[in-house]
């Protein structure tokens, strides 16, 4: 199987990883569980809300601080991204499970590349 990414210019490797069906569905599942747990108690809502606000503040400060470095090292970052994209092509080729959602994965028991049990 030839990866579709070989035919297009390399995109941001982080965006590519984030768009993999397995990664998307795991993130959605984690987010849903986090929201559900947070709603169970007003104390948890308050603590989690405070942590979320703190993380937003820290992230904003980190982005502002890192921007000059990102600009300075843009050529090196682009080269690293290109190599990371090539590596991701290989991982996607060798691990087709990444193209499935968590529901699809949990409905089958895999050992190697053989489906032993399909529920």
C-alpha cells in the first residue's frame, strides 16, 4: 500500500498524527470521559475549571515566548518535520490499525495481523 502522503507535499506531522482515525477517536473518548467525570461533582468542576484556566494562561505565555525561537529555527524545524512525515508514512504503512476508530479496534482481537476474534 502506497501512502497518499507520498503524492502530496509533506504537511505538519502533528496535524497528520492528530487526523489519524485512531488518534481522533481516542481523543474524543478521553474528552468525553473527562467531561462526564467533571460533571459528577461541583468540587471536580471547580478544580478542573481552575486547572484548565491555568493551562490556557501557561500555554499562551509559552507560545509568546517560543515564537521568536520558532522563527529563528524555521528551516531546521521544516527539515525535522519532513523526516518525521517520512517516518509517519512508514508507521502508517506498517500499522494499518491507525486507520481504524476505537470502536473498530475494540470489536476485534488482533494478534499480529490476524483477526482472532471478531465480536
